[in-house]
C-alpha cells in the first residue's frame, strides 16, 4: 500500500547533515534531504542556505527550488516541516525566524542551542505555540538501538554496575549523543565528575569525565581522532553486558555462564551480535517525526531531553572552567 505524501518539508542548511553526507551515494540515508525525499509521509519541496554554491549543488541533485533566506521561501509557499541544520550557534535565531511562519514541526539538529537558556526558551515557545519540536539525536530512533535501550531499561542485564563510553571530536558535538542516550535510560545523573580536561584550546573541549546514577558510574574517555575515529560504549550489568560498537553499527550482547576453564567461577559469555541500521539513521528520525505529526498529541520528550543533555554538558564545562 502506498502512503500519500502528507507533509511538505524543507531543509534549512545544506551542509553535511542537511544534504552533503549522502553525496557518497549507496543505500545510506544520513541527511535530512535524502530522508524527506525517501519517506512517503513527506514531500521535500526546497532547500535553503546562505551559500549560493550549496544551493546550486542541492538544486543539481534534487531539481528543487532553493532560497538564500527563509523569508523568500515563505513568500512563495507554505511549508509544514523545517529541518534546522545550520551551525549550532545559529539554531536559536533560525528557530525564531522559522517559528514566525508557523510550521507544523521543526526538526532541530543537536546540540539544540548554544546554551540551556536558549534551549529552554525554544522548547517553551514551541509548546506554547503548538509547533512540534523534535531533536535529531539519531540513535534512539534507530530500531535496534531503541530495542537495546528498552532491554537495558527492563534489566535484561541485571543492574548496571559500570560503563564506559569512548568518543572523539568534542563534548557538545559527539559525547552529547551518549549523554542523551543515557538520559533515555536513567534520566538526569546524580553527579557529574570531571576526570581530566583533555587537549587545551579546543573550541569544543574533549574531557574525560564520569556521570553517576547512584553507585552506577559511566566513564567517558576522549580519544584523539588524529589517529582514528571512535564512538562506542560498554555497559556491564550484574547479569550480562552490552557492547555498542563500530560507531553504533553493531551491538554485542553477553550473558553470564559457568566458566568452562575454572570451575566454580562465572564468566561473561557472548550471546549474539546484532547489526543495526545506523547508516539509514535519518530515515528513522523522519519516521519518528511523521508518526508524531499524525498522532493527536505530539510528545516533546526528545526536545526536553535535548535541554537536559545540554544542562549536563554545561555542568562539565563549568568544572572545566574551574581547572583553568
Ligand atoms: N545529528 C547528528 O548526528 C549530526 C551530525 C552532523 C552535524 N550535526 C549538527 O548539524 C548542524 C550543522 O552541522 P553540519 O556539519 O551539517 O554543518 P555544515 O557547516 O556542514 O553545514 C551548515 C550549512 O548551513 C549553512 N548556513 C550557515 N549559516 C547559515 C544561515 N545563516 N542561513 C542559512 N544557511 C546557513 C552553511 O552555508 C552550510 O551549508 C550542527 O548543529 C551540527 O552539530 C548533527
């Protein structure tokens, strides 16, 4: 059965996540432009970017109109959905510009804004004006990752004792993906503890730090992406373990069994490995947005959690400031 296209969509910011990542071709769906063009609930109608080169490139690929500002777009057409994919420092001002045209929804890139005051103001305004605001922390929308989150929440691995996240390229840009994922599991942490400040002089710092929920500590370790990229975590529970590997493209589950080499001892035993569909993450994000749009009561939880994620990031930054 073919689903009727229901919502017109534009991408504001035709850079990496807006349009460019998918220029590599193949089955991947890693941009807003490709996701809206592939999902039957949306019709991609235009692209907006201040750069004429970015507009020309997008036009060549999609044969759709482009605009160098939102005002010109909205003088010509009404649009249901705006993907906000400009640099983070521009999110707040472009959110307000977009809100002036009363779209049905805004899908905002992460981090939601430059600071938590702006983030909270965006959430409040969206709720007050009944414009659905969703945040593009991609992982919880991907089905295998969502199932993993649910299994951990249901204590399939017992009580989590400890965990470890390894990340590169910035606290706000990349570690925040995992802070956000852990908030899905346990809400705001009880404590944030800085371990070490990391390389000096970075625009987006790369500290090692711990998030603590009760006695459960999750260690975040920053690695240098000069050598290779890494984005992964492990959680060890009382009844098993989860390994989220290879940028999140596979999940390894382990349970507890008798140790075959040493009687009387128990060991972690790899149970199975599951491939995720992370290279089509943006389709799932669009699908989440679509389902929210057709539901009677859209859920602002992804935006609320993005605000909370930023609050945790700011707590780490405040501790970093104290070390200077
Ligand atoms: N969800 C994810 O996993 C993910 C991945 C990558 C980037 N991001 C986020 O997406 C956002 C964009 O990142 P990017 O890597 O695509 O950046 P980018 O620099 O590649 O692209 C940004 C685009 O916005 C355009 N732009 C800048 N100012 C503008 C303005 N005032 N009006 C219209 N267009 C403007 C630029 O010309 C550029 O084409 C950031 O917030 C980033 O953190 C999220």
